[in-house]
C-alpha cells in the first residue's frame, strides 16, 4: 500500500489567454470548460464557473490518496459545457503515514487540498522552492500577507527552525520563517473561507515562535476556535515544542454544515501568531465495481469497438454521477461492490460480435442471453450486431450500401433482358408476318426476282411511256425501277401482285396490280411504302 500526492494542473488563465483570447475576447462562461475530476472512481472536485481566471491553488486539483495495486485511475468528466482541459498531471509518492488525521485515516480516505497558505509570505512557492524534502511532495503554498488590512502584521526570520522537515509530512523549514501576528487594534486573528456544506474538513495549523520578544514559556498563549468551537485551548508554542524557533503542527478534523469555515486565534496572553494553514476536504472513497464485471464490459467494449462518445473509461458505476452510458448499476451489500444489473445499448448504430460469455464469465445476474435483465433486447436497433440468439449470425455479410448496389444492378440487368427479348419477339413477328404475306397464293405471282442493289421508287410523269389501261391494266402513279434483274425469269410484259401500304403498317397492307415490261419497269397505282418480297 502506498500513499500518493496526485496533482492535476488544469488549463487555467494562461491556457485560456493563449487558446481563446487569440480568437477574440476574454475568458468567459461561454468558452470556459466545466468538468468533474475523479480519482480511483471517487469524485473529488467539480470545477466552478470562473476557475479559469485564477492563477493560485484554484487553478489545479490536488489530493492525497491510497493506492493498493500500483495503478492510478484519473478521469475527467464533461458536464456538458466544453471539453476537459488539462495542462499537466503530477503523481508523487509521499510517506505512508503522511497526513494521518485520526481513526478515519487510511485506505478508503482521500484528502483533497482546499487551501495551503504561507502566512506573512510575499510570494507563492512550491516545496522545491523552499528546499523541501521530496517525501513531503512538491506541495504548492499560496501566500497570504494579511488576514485583514490593519488587523495583523507580518514578521520573518532567517534563523533555523528545529523539528521542521521531519517525517511523516516533511514540512520545509522556510515555511516557519514567516508569520502573521495580531495587533493591539485587533487582538484576534481570523481567517474565513467558503466551503461546500455538509462536508468534513481536516485543518492543519503550523506554528513556530520566531518573534524575538518572546523568549520563554507562558509569554504567548491563545485559543484556537473553528466555527466558534474551541479546538485547542491555551496553546503555548514554546511550552509545547520545548524551545523557541521550533515547529509545531496542530490538526483538527471537523464537520461543517454551513458554507463558511472560520478559524479564530483568540489570545489569552500576549498576541496570537500563525505561520501556515492547510485545509483538506475529507472524501470517503467510493466502493468500486466488481473487477470481473469491469473486465467483462471492457471485453464487450473491445468487441463492439464502441465510439468515444460512450465514454467507457475508468469504473463503470462510479462516480455515481457519471456511470457508463447504457449501464444499469446496483450496489451489492453482500460483497460491498457495485454490479452491472443490466445494459441498454439500443439504437446506437453499433456493430460487431456480442460475446455470449464475456471473458469466460457472465455478468452478475446477466448472461447476454434470454435470461434476466440483459438479453437481446439490450442490443435492438443495432443492425451490425451479431453473436447471440435473437441477433443475426456472424459471418461475411454485405454492407447496407453493397446490398443497395446489388439490388439496383439486378433490376437493371432484368430490364435489359426484358428489352432484348421484346425486341427479338417483335422482329420475329415482323419476319413471320412478311413471310405469311409473301407465301399467300396470288394468281399473278409466277416467280421471285432477286435484286442486287437498292430499289428506287420514282414518279411516272412521261407521256411517252404512258399506256392505256387496256394495254397495261390499271394506270399507275409511280414507277418501281430496278438496277438489274434476271430477265429470263420474267417475260415482258409481266404482271405481278405486290403488297403495299400507304399507312406504313403491315396491318393496313393491301394488294396492288403492277405492270412490268423491259422498257418502263414496274408501274402501280399508289406510290406509298413498298412491302413485298420478289
């Protein structure tokens, strides 16, 4: 078991000047990220509005925590106003007995730093600036030059301070070389601060007798009151430490019901003095989720490739304000652990294989099958999921886009086939109809002629070639001329019966009497379209 000092430096004022002011405008509520911070599943801090305008301890979060397994889980939870902005993370191991504040101290307890003040100093410093021991952690000490203007005076010394930088807290010696002392105008020293109500606070007060006018026991005595209640009575630093220029640390943990914490040093002899103040909020650690179920959900997360928006990181059930999306958590009083009682991942556009038994172990009261809370209904409206009864079988499947493409291609291919069949059928019908017409029994059709070139139709206007109906039969308005034909097949004059149509349709065809001789060729009565086989 190790005790660590965890410090998270947030992206405070300087960060906002660089990344937001460059875009125009000062940091404001509109562009300030607000988020929660948890350590080992325990919520330790919620950033208030205006935190980014601070450059003191309010610009970072610091906590002392116990770690049992050699790992630390730090989570930053968005509260719906911007994304978390973190500038640095620092983790330092401190003495295992550091900040032992009493019976409640130990595993399951977290001390979140609320204030750390060096009284009478003129500048903020870290332990390293004070040449502090690394086992004390590189703590940040803000300065406070006065509690109230005219109510106190600052003093300092360069003399060595005994009993400083000792285990387990290893406070730097320089911390005790400055102090605030009350005055005749204001005999009491009073420090007040705003706090969250209904919380426990551990208060550490640092003293050293560094004023040259005080040289022995009984020359300075005072009471310490916290919110009006006496915490320490008749404090005599020289008597309690055994010497002047010697460090004294007093600790008191109190419950605060209101929103104000007031520390009062009321002198009973001489004037009150104080060198430094530390105030921690005592946070009880949350019970964690069963490790087997955490691993099961992590396996599910990996199998489904859940998107970042799900935020499945850290502990599934704690902090209770930020459970994993879709996880139904319940506290098991028997094991004092959180368990997953159900999942609801419906309508999240998920894909992948749902493990039937996650990691070889089924979730508590849930089997991802048809039993109890978590079943196939937990995964409905996720077309890409497979692997358990009620979902599609896993295997090669076409994507929705590919399925649409295949459907469109099939329809086009079918349409092309139908078009080709239709064209072929119509052509076939035309051929058969023409054959039927040509094959009819005509008294004048004695033989067929075959043309070697295209047929040309011309009007017959020449009077010299005109013949009477008695000579050639009925008069004709058009002449059908040929490039050549076999005259041996057709005697002159020769008369043929041919089919023609003036509607350009085989259904309207009718017969014409055609006269032929070697001089004028064919002649017939109507000039329209010619449909005949010769």
